[in-house]
């Protein structure tokens, strides 16, 4: 069914009343639309920052394993306790072009930068580790932010945790580009057209396989 507008003379009181009603409807729609679209917060753009505080590189370093080990023995960290405002992560952080870097106790440093979120909500972090020599070992960490309920000293509390959902070694002195595409990370090498697609689909909400 199609409705055609009918133009009324300006002298007709129905025209003036209709204009007022139309203006009221437009105003209401504008207010309702504004209410449905809250302003983005800095944390929504970068969940690794809260005001001037930021997740310390040493916290994300826990997801890495020793060279002599096959897998890391840490699969989740408490987000609220991972910022540089905690007593554990007090050492200085250097920032440069989105990178956050901190010296390691045994020499070298650990750095990370937040690349963004995949379509499935997983957070992608580009990491670089140096042991003090000439090597610069690049990697990816794919993390999920979860809300956890636990009992602490007899009291039920809720806290946010970062769960490791995927990792990838990019190698020493990686000089390519990283781009997010859907549920995948595209890794571009030095050679033109050398693009590798690393898919991280099916990791959110999927039940663990039976042992």
C-alpha cells in the first residue's frame, strides 16, 4: 500500500498542527537515536588501557613459554591486576607509535601493540621479545576477554580475565604487515603478493573437545 502526501494550505490550522506534530516526532526520533548510540569510550577502542594506565608488557609475557618448552603454562591472566598500577607491574613502560615496551629482569625487553578485534570479538596483539642479543622475535597473541565469577575469602566477586585463544610465531626480525580480516589475521611478507591467512574462527563459545 502506498500513501501519497497531501499538501494543505498554510492557513489551514491542520497544517500548522501537523507541522508541530511532525517536528515533535522528528525531535523524539533524534533523542531516541542518540540514546541508543552511546559515545565510544577509550577502553572500548583499546581494552588494554584505562585512562593513563595500561596493561603491562610483563603481564602478556606470561603467555609465552620457555624456548625449551613446547607450550606456555599460563592460559589466562586477571585483567584488573595486569595494569601498571598494580604492585607486581611497577617497572617503567616506554611507548612509541602504539608499542608498549618494558625491560626484562634477565636482559632484553618485551613489547606489544594492540592491533584490534576480529569479527568474533577476539583481541589480537602483536608482540616482540628480545633476550638482549640481536634477535627480535615477533609473534601474535589472540585473546578473549571474559567475565569470571569466583569465591575469594568467602565472598563472591566478579573480575575480567584475558584468556589465550591462539598464538602464532612470526619469526626473528619479521618485517611484514599485519591486517585483520573477518575472523583471520593476514600476514604480508616482504615479497609482493606473499600473504598468509591465519584463521581464528570457531574459538568463541565452542565446547572443549572430549579427552
